[in-house]
């Protein structure tokens, strides 16, 4: 409170010093100003599906499984033969999100460089993450996109069995 009082006193003194020394009686001056604000439509992003590498057997040597943004996959190494085993109901596929454009504004989508997934004691890394934005509807300020994300799962030799999970962030920043 003390700083506010001192500041106000200094501002009042400056105003008095800046005031004209003598004003003629009846002289008046007036001006007007404007206040403005712009509230943008909120951007939305919501998950449709997760990045899914499916079920496979632990390889004796390091291997990889690549999920592409179009839903296709490529396996390299000893894991290739076990990618044909029965898959979970969700199967394999890219992560997908719906991104709704905010007020006809451009923006930038940020995706992770790496994702760490764990079964509680062992980890694997997903890298070489790629993204694709596809217009799915709308025009102008109501444009809607689908964001597809793929990546390469790095499977260690003798990877511990279990269900592996890891979270990652996707961020949209509008201009």
C-alpha cells in the first residue's frame, strides 16, 4: 500500500506540474477514447484413437515396428514373424485427433519428438514421430482437421513381456 500511495503522489505532482499555469475561465476541452477486445472462438482438440503397435513376441535381437500415418506398418528384425499373431481388438494404427480451427486463424501443431512407454519396470521408446493434418470438413472459421500420428517403436532384445503405455501431449497454438 505504501508504494501505491507514493506512486499516486508522484503521479499527482507530475500532473500538477504539467497543468497550465493559468486557465481562462470558461475554457473547456474534451476528448473521447475507445475500448476494444477480440474474443476468439476456442480451439478444440480431442483424441479419437491412440498410437497402437499391437501384440508381438519378445525378440532375441533389437527390432522395430513402424506405424505410418496412413495406418500401414513395417516391422524390422526378429519381431517380423510374431506380428502375425492374434491382435487386440483395437489392432495397430496411428494416433488420431480431431482439431477444430479457431476463428479462421492459422496455427501450429506441436507433436512430441519421443514417447517413452513402460510396463511399470521396463521401457521402450517411440521415436521418428510424424504427423499429417487432413481437412475433414467445414469452411472458413468452422474448418475441421484430423491429425494422424505415426512413429517407430524401438523394441529391445529380450524385451520384458507386459502391456506398455505412455502418455504424450499434442498442442495447437493459434496465431
